[in-house]
């Protein structure tokens, strides 16, 4: 499709002008991965998502929100491939960064928590009884109630 054509042109410009290890170059890799993801070409999507991740980790660091986005995109693609255990690992990495950098109430953090819950349910359905979705939900509810309690105290 045309989108892929333009994203590859963008990638070539970024590499030439900004270099192969620039955050905008990483973004180009991410965009290409996204197109392949939307076409259900998961191996190609992962190829480009991992290129994005390598740049993010090297240039921005392993605790940067953009690195969390890279982890999250990889996790989603692994989930679509029904590789739930590996998806859980990447969602967990994304969650760690998002909780620390964005906070527990940020929409990206909440969405990652939801994704982890869905993966845990899938794993439980596959017969993996080591993961207990209810335990995870208790932790989520604890965070929600704590946030509500803090909000009520600020309102007074």
C-alpha cells in the first residue's frame, strides 16, 4: 500500500539526515511495523518493531516512555500470534516503565494493565494455573481505590 511506500521514504530520509540511531528513525521503524501489523504480517511487524526497540533502548534508555511503547507494540504482535507468555514479558516491561514514568493513573499505564489481564486470562485458559487473574485484579483494584482515596482527600 501507499502508506508503506511513504514510510520507507521517510525511513530513508531519517537515516540519511538524522542517522540510523536517532529517535525519529526509530519512529519510522515503528510506523513500518505498524503497517505490517495491520496487514497481519506479524513476522515483518516484529522485525521492524525490534529495530525500533534497539534504537530506543540505546538512545533513549530502557526507562523512557517511548521504549515502553516499543515493548507494548511487540507485546501486542506476540499476542496476535498467540505467543502469550512472551507477550506477557513485554507487556510487563512496558508496565514497569509506564508506572514509574507516567504514573498508575495514566491511560497508557491502565491500558497496559488491561492487556496483561487479558493475557493472563488466555494463559489460564490454556491450562496454566500458575497465573491467577483474580490476584492481579485485586492489585489493580487496590491502586484504583488508593487513587480515589487520594482524590477524595485532595477535594476536601
